[in-house]
């Protein structure tokens, strides 16, 4: 079983220096940690926090896009968006199942979300004001997610790494779908191109915030990287995203809303990269603390879904209990 209640190098709880060193040796050897194997309590808590936040983000992320299913401009767009939103729901289920292997229930994770103890990605607290926002979310938000999630396929915790393989494949499709929407709008009428530019203007900076606070302010990044839960720091991933996305904006004929954006030949060890302007971290922390444009609406929607689904959970448990109580038929 995983090591319950192990905090620091506390010999009374069994988490000795030798145990921690042996565990780190497994991590350094790129071994996968599986659910029933001994692990430090800090490792388990970190995974629960990260996987739970990831799962909540997938489910809450259905809301801004689901808002446009009935208003998609064509049947083709409607079907594609409906499939995407369904995919996101599936991603949430994969991730909740992965977190449950660490000894936390889905009910507890949901209650933590509704109480404000658990968080989800700040990006989903922004409204979708036009159809172009659906393109921007696919291109920028899912693009940032892919940048962050591909390294998670090599996460040291086996169930999380395996869940991420399928999720990343589907997210790649979502990113292409969003970029294709933006490409169509940018090549359309002046009004359509303006709509695409407006969406880029509103989603660019929140997308950069998706990678989390700067490394200098990140409380968990170093330990997560030492445990190989994460493989790159927040700032490294943010830089990779900017370097990959700016040329795509150029291809669209759209302008990134950053007057300090400039190519720097000396960046990335001489490989080159973009310098970009300062991020408004006060906005980020305001949204994280619940004061974003849509925080209250998002949590209200999740609370309603949880309350409305109570009878389904109760019926399923009653059915399972009744079935378990029935004598097994002789073979």
C-alpha cells in the first residue's frame, strides 16, 4: 500500500531518510510509481492536488465552449464542437479515476472544488463572447495545455502518465480544430478577421498565465520536478509556447497584443526565442482567488450539476447494494 501519513523524514511515521533516499533513487532511475507501492505522503498529496486540479479544469472547461454548441455557425462546426466538449468530459473522468488510485474519492474531490479548497485552471473564468473565442480557445488554450501536458506522459506516477497519453492525442485534435476556425475567420471578411483579432487580444495573456506563476513565485515547482511529476518549469513551458505560437499568429495575419514582443537571437542558448512583455500577475491572482469575470458562475454551474445528479448517485448505490445482497446463482 502507499505510505499513509508520512510527512518529512519522520522516523515515528516510518518516513525515514533511508526510505526517502530509496524512493528518490527510483525516481532518478525513471521507474514508474504504481498505486499500491510505498510513496512519501508529500508525493501523494502533490499528485492529488495536481491531478484533481487537472480533472476539475477539464470538466469546468466544458462550460465556456458548451455555451456555443447551439449557436455554432454550421452543422459541421456544431458536430465538431459537440465532440470536443464530450472529449473534455472524458478527460475529466480519466483524471478523476487516476486520482482515486491515490486514496481520495471523487466525491471528496468535488466537495473540495465546490468549497474553494481545490482549484481549476484560471483560463476558464473568462467568458466566450463570440464564435471566434471557440477558435481562440482551441488554438491558444488547448495549445498551451498540450505544451504543458505532453511532458506529463512521462510523469513518474504511472496512472497519471498513462491517462495523459490518450488525452494529449485528443487535445492535439482540439488545437488543430481551433486553429482551423481562426484560419477561416482570418481569411474571411474584414468583420470576421476583426472578430478573430479581438479573440486573440482577449485570450493571449490569460493563455500565458495558464502555465502558472513565474518560477520565482512557484511554491511547488522545484519539488514536483525533483519527483518528476513535472519535467519543465513554468517559465520554460511558457517560453516554449510563445516561441511556437507567435509564428502561427503571423501565418494567420493576426497581431499578438504585445508591443514588447521581439525576436532575441541569444535566447534559448543561442537557438533564439521571443522576448515578451510583463504579465499582469495581479490579474492572475485575482482570478485564482475567485474574482475573475466568471468564477462565481462556473462554481454555481458545478454546484447545480452536483445537486441535480444526487438522485442518480443514490440510485446507482442502491442498485449496487441490492445486487450485492442477492445470492449468486449456482453454475
